[in-house]
């Protein structure tokens, strides 16, 4: 796994001189990601890469403090800067009137963007893997998403990279076992409470058993093909936007009426962009 990532994936995602903020929860996925990036940094010293480890303690489970300490020790052993954030995620979700998962995600990404500015990081690395991609595509399909949603999680978007997006959970577990990497297990991920959990724990195993044993790879491939289409269509939308957008003044947009002659695929995106 590491050989392929270091030869094909990481050089494409990480320019020379990058400083990466690595989001590490303490689970096997993020621990493996941090170790892989740490190895890559040492194996390619000519690239002058550097890492910062960041961890968010949601204070939602009894083991949360132990997980934070696990990540801190790993960062110390690897001689990497360590940033710890603590907040009561359930209280925040209640106040913000969001579900726990969405509220926690919103808070995490806000802190990570602050960390990037504070430590002058150029990239944020997260540990989304092939199972997460399959889960996301199915979740969005069931909600009636178009190609933008079904394109799934992007390997690189803005300043966020996801090097493990083509790697299976089993490969990650085998990697951790090979290098004796300690990790924590979030028991809430094994409870079919949230839609995403039910997709991961019930729907995907059902599809693997009775329809396609490699359904995760198939969904990952579908997402990649749709990303190609979405990126091309959006490039055409940008050209049309320049052509049809007449003025933007004091919160008002003026768009040429000829836009209504465009195919629905272009028109709908221009309207979305205008909104």
C-alpha cells in the first residue's frame, strides 16, 4: 500500500515544500494516514515537507481523553507538533440545532482552518478511504443527488487532500498491524443510529453479499467518472458565466436572457451559481 501511495498518489497531491496539517482522530484510518505521511516526509527529504498533527476531543465518550493522549504520544514519538482541541460536541449540536455528526464536522473543519493559518500549513490531510467514498455515494444517491453529489468525495479540493481515498479499510487495518500502530475504536461507529452508519453497517454488506462483492470499488470508480464529467461541465459553466453575467452591483445580479437557451445541465448550474 505504501509503495503505491508514495509513487503514484502522494507526489500528485503534495507539492514540494508543503506543510501539512494532518487530522488524526485516533482511529486506525487517521493513525495509518499520519504514519504514511511521516514515512513519506522522511523518505523524500529533498521535498522539504513538514507535518503538524491536530486532534479534536469531542468530549462525547468516556474514552475520548485516552484517545487524545494516544495521538499526543504518537506525535511526540514522531517529533511532530501537536494541536489539541476540546469541546462538548453534544451541547454544541443542541445549541446549533444540528444533528451531532453535522455539528461536530462543522466545528472540526472550522478549527482546522484556524490551525492552518496559525501554523502556516498549505494542505489539510484527512483519512477518508474507499469505504467512506462508497458510503457517501450511496447516501447521496438515496437523497436524490445529481452528478455533483454523486461525484462523491474529491481526492483533492481547495486545500484539502485525502490520500487514502482509493484504499480499503482492510488494507488500512493490515497496515496498522504490520507496523504495530496503536489505535482506538469509536464504538459509536458500530451503532446503526445514523443514516450513514446504517449504510456502512447494513446496506453495503448486503450489496457485497448478494449483488457485487466489490461494490465499494465499483462505487469509487463511478464517483471518479462522474467527477470527470462534473469538472468538464463546470469548466463550461465558467465560460458561459463570463458570457451571460452582465453586472454584479450591491447584491444584485443581471444575467442576459439568452441564458435560457442553454441546455438544462448548463442553465441549472448558472442559476445555482447566481443564487
